[in-house]
C-alpha cells in the first residue's frame, strides 16, 4: 500500500555541497526534537505527484495535524488518521476505509518525523545548504520503500519547508509547506477516523 500511495513533504534545491553524514544526521535529530517540542503542530501544504517519466499527474492542497505518533492527514483523494494505536485510511475513489496497526512502518510513513528518521533504517545522509535552507538527502541502501527522500529544513528554525519522495520506477511527489503553526492542544478525537462520516464505505480491517 505504501507504494500505491505516495504522500509528502519537502522541495529539493540542487546547490553546492555543504556537509555530509554526521552533520546531516545531527540536523535531522535536532529537527525531530523541534517538531516534538512544538507539538501539537498543524501544517498546510501543496503537493504534486509525478510519474516515472517526470510528467505531472496530480496537484492538490492538504493539511496535517501532528502530535508525536498521532496525526490527521487530509487530502482530496484520501484521508488518514492515526491515534497512536490504530491507523485509518479512507480512499475516496473506492469508498473504502483500511484499518491497520499504528506501530507498522506503513502507518507511520505519513508522519514527517518518520521520514526524518530514515537514517536509522538503512539510508545514507548528505546535506547541502543554500538560500537559508538545509536540504538533506536520504538515499536507500538496498531495497527500501523509498528510493530517495529529500527534506528541506529552514536553517534557522529547523522547521520543515519542503520535501521530495521518490519511489523507484513509479515516480515522485513534491511537497511545499505553506504554513507551520505550533503549540496546539487538539482533542484526541481529531486523530481517529469519523466513521459516521462515511456510512457507505467498505471497512477493510488489515490488523
């Protein structure tokens, strides 16, 4: 399912090499601490989905509420909720709700903190700096769900700015974050799927 649904965050700018390995990991670790200390956060973003040949297939806006392992990601073709125990994925085209365990990689792959932590999962890191951004590239070693992920962090605040996610042979997604607001205290219900809103949906429990 990961390879069927490519969901986003961060725009890569090819610039002069700034640092490698250790510096990139340190930046990612500090960025993770920043997001976790900011929680709960709300982001809005625009994203573009491209096929393997680089042709634009889809563009849209989205929003993300995030607090640790809990998130609510709302897009036009799909909506995802994760309350730390369970993940729900609503697919508009098929009118189906998929239910999985929240502790699986598949459930957490939509969490920006998960993407920032890919250096722990067999990815090499490098960082390039320009225009007030640190652009961190994570390259897969061997077979992984993503061939490459590029995360752009604001050099001063460490907040995520943009992202590119590549799936080998299937294309890539770019995400530009248009707003980042922190310090929210969302009701826990926002991280659970409101099944009553989809009374005709088929429920597919994959736990």
